[in-house]
C-alpha cells in the first residue's frame, strides 16, 4: 500500500517510543479506529519533535516539473558551505564613499562602493549577496533607500539622488544575507518543500482523523493514490493524506493546522554544520548586520530654497502600468509622509470611500488595511475581531456613505495557530472570494500574499498567485468598475522565531515572479511595493511599524478611481 517510512530519532528516552507509534499516521498498516484527529495531531507533533519523519522519496522528488527556477540554478551552482569563515563578513567588508565632498545640494547624487570580504579578510569573487543601503535623517522622519548594483564579483555600488535637505543624514549599509546563506535556504526549501508542515483534519458524524498536508501532491510516506486533492476546496493547490478509516473520505475535509517545528534544535535540517550556523545568524541580535564606518552627509536646499523634491503628477493620475515599472528606490519619507518618485500623494478624503465596496484579501497585514478603512469612515463593525490574532472574516459598513469593507484571510498555508484547527469557512480562498464579487458597482480589491507563503518552496507562492491572477482576470472582464491593487513584499529582519523558516530573503525573486504572472493585466492592475519603505525604516517585524503609511500610500493612488 505505502512505502515504509523511516523515522529519525535522537538519543532521548522520550523519543524512543516514537518508532513504535502507529505507522498508520502516514498511511501504514497497524492503525486502530478509536484514534481521534486530535490524537493523530499530537502523535505527528511528537514525531516531528523527535526528528522525523524523513521520507527519502519525498525529499528527492523535485517540487516543480519544469525544473529549477533560474535563481535556484544560480545559488545551487556553488557547493555547500563547509567553512563558515568563507561567507561574506560584514565586519571585515569595506564601504568606500565615492564622492569627494560630504556636503551636497538636493538633486545631487551620492555613491558608495561596497567590497565584500570573507571571514579571512579575502575579497569575495562572486555576487548574489543581499546588500542594502539607505539614508536616515537625524529626526528619524526622513529616510530613503539607495539603489544597489551587484557587479557579480563581490563588489557592489549604491547610489541615490538626494530628495530632501538635512543638516545631517546618516548613510547605512547592511549585509542582509550572504550568498552562502541563500544557497543553504534554497537547498533547504528544495528538499524539505516547506519549513512549516501542516496537518489536515477529516470529520463526519461517525469518525475523525488527521493526516499530513502540503501545497504539493507529495506527502511523506504516501503513494500518489493515497492523497486527497483539495485544490477546489482551497482555491489553490492543496493536498492531504487520504484518511484510512472506512467511514471517512476526502470530502470530509474539515480544515488545517500547523505542526510546530523545532528548528532551533535542528534535528533534521539537510544542511552542513557551517550552513546551519550561517542560517542561525538571522535568529539572533544584531538583526541588522551593518557594515563600514559611520558616514554622515550634509544636504542643502536648492537654489530656489526648496527643501524637498517631488513629482508634479498627482498619484490619482498614475496609470497602472507605471506602478509595475518602479525600481528601487521608488520613493522616500519626508516629514513622516511617503513620497513616491512617480507622483505626489494626497491624503485620502471621505469622498474616496463613497459608493465603494472594499475587499481586502490575504494575511494579517491586509487585515490592518481593512481596520484603517473602517476607522477612516467611522463604519459600524458587522464582524469584529474578538482578540488580537484574529483569523476569520471581518466586515464593516457605513450606510450613509454606501461603503462596505471586508477582510477574508486566505487559505493555504495560512493557519490559525498551532492550537486551533482552521476550519474551512473561517479561511476564505482568495480566488473564490474574487469570483463571488458582483459584476457591477465600484469595487476596490487589495491583495497581499507574502510572508506565510515564504515558509514553503517558491512553488507555493507561484501556485497561489496564479490561481488569484485567473480570478482577477475574470473579475476585470465582468466588472469594468473593479480596481485591483497588489501589495508586494516588505523587509522583516525578525518576524518568525526561526527567521529562515519564513522571511524576506528572496524578495527580488518574489517580485519578479508576481510581475511575470500579472504581465498580461498590468494595464488594469496596480502594484505597490513597500520594500523601500520598510528597509529605510529598518523594520523588524512581519507586521511593519509603518503599516499605516503603507495603507495611506496605497489609498493615495487608488482614491477616487
């Protein structure tokens, strides 16, 4: 029926019984019918904590039929790191200020050269590291990102045009992720498929059971015929082991739940010890690995005494295609207001919300956007969050404005927690929610699907965005008044407890993926990238500190459309 599953367990008395657990948890033979889904879940958790399961067939099977992504080929062209001192070292790397003076006028351009060196002090000879640079005013309200160019030989240059005057502005450079870190991460995701495993519950009036789940039709210990295809239920690819109890079938799927992963103990990460140490660097202080000496510059107003440069184009006039063409840096903070290079923002007024249906779809970062909209319009909450980490639909309305706002948290792999089953119905597949929107009326759809998807291989990100893209195309075809904006990734140096299990390491690759998927509708769909905002403000959390500024900037573009 199913290949035998080998369990990896450490020399721990509490783990020795793990090898005697009913193997039927993973579609094996000696299963007793009285076990409940909750007991199944606890057994899976225990197996994970004891270092298993590792299914060789599962680990060796490629997650993508088309082969490796280009970025995977790039990083995996190197051998695994065996000596941690061979990775780029921020303390030994050199930052050189290329301008002759440190006094400037707004409109001038400054440049830096960054020469990466390894732990032995040797110059790096290849690119692929993630290096970030930004400016920060003394008052903390003025900030902007610098454009970074990778020369492919261990040298990077950072440039930026100065957009605001400042008595003192500090220049900061950080080695966010060495190339060898990203090589280990890419390999880890390729082999493990996901760094947050899931369990699915099946339930009816006669029985219940829990089995492992994945966004891929690859389930450890299961043959293809022993897998339930729940894609139609989830809205994007989602698979769980088929229940073996005779009274249950795939249609009895109830919902999903996280399996807690003991990554800090690294019982079975398929990386070298040197790579494991490098991955750990993002779990501890300092979170931001600054490089070079402290650099400060002085920026004078221009000849007309302007202290600020900005675009003459109102943000409400920007065409959708332009929003996809913005490169880093794409804007700057001045006096706590985000100014995109492409346009001049204006605060959203109450008129922006008249006769509008706002639909926020995605993770908890989109939940905040829904809450801001409800507050801005003094709307009545119809479905209200009862506690902070609320993962169920929310809605509000203002009948006088003819305004409604809803938030639907997405499915795969967004789970409520490690403690509660996220039942189907509390998590709404984004593609389904879009397909349920009416064909008439002003509708603004705000989409954000990011950090939860970074727990898995890039195929998880691609599958969800493709399913959403198809629904967006159908919406735009049937409702000419519909407007859609996609919010891109943001910097998050901390976030999850084990950062490499979900974080901001592959932002350029994610943005390229999304842009490619939506290339056929970029004249109808808007894109907003908060990466520069969150990098310049040195954001740590997966919920950015500048969350309100992100929403305000998005609405300054979408207001009145």
